[in-house]
């Protein structure tokens, strides 16, 4: 076995001669935040989709905080990404960020970014189009970050804060 001295993209670029400029979405970018709140209804069915925040395809998401009232009829929800209504509104990946989050009891803002076991932590450097949308090139479109309930829901409030960098 050998002692490793491995560098991230940011450090590799900074140590290069001459130094290589690192894209602002990886280093020294401006963090933006979008927030959204929806009210669920007792009449909402399982698989209801609540669109909370919209981000551009070139955003690198740094945090997704989720909070909810005690939505007693809804024990689990997923957090994922959907196309916008203008782009057809179809699901891209319903549980890309989080899978089976318990919303049956009231929760304060809880980090759910990369909670889904299917999401590899290497995604931390990837923008929406590269990671969540799994595209070969940037589409220059926007995407909705959504909560999808997995079972019958009840009345309550769901709120989300998303931080991202471009």
C-alpha cells in the first residue's frame, strides 16, 4: 500500500503552472437560495407531486432543506427532479435527492441532499444537467425540485430551501 496525495479538481487547478481557472460552480461561486411552500390537501392522492423550487440546468445544488407539518396520512415522500410545465412537466428522477423521507410527523428543516442511497456522493461536483438529469450536454433549461408522496396524504404544509451555485 502507498500513501496517497490526491487532489480535488479545485486544488489541482490551483496548483497547476500556470494556474487553471476553476469554474465558479465548483470554486468561489456565488450561492443562491430559492424557497417554496405548498399546502397539501386531505383529498390529495398517493403519487401527488408538489413543485417547490425551480433551478437552472447549470446549477450545482449545495443544499436541500425540507420541513413539514405532521402530514399524518403521508408516511413517506421522495425528493426529486422534474421538467417544468413549459417543458412537458415529466418526471426526470422522482427520488434522485431523497427516498422515503418521513413526513408523518412535524419536522424542522432537515438536509435531504444526497440522502437517496442510489445517489453517489461523487455527484457533489456535478451540475443538474450532469447529475440529476444525466444528460450529455447542458440543455439551458430549468428544472423543478419536487416532493412526491408515496401514499395517501392529509392536509399540511411542506417547505423547502434549496441553495445552489452557477
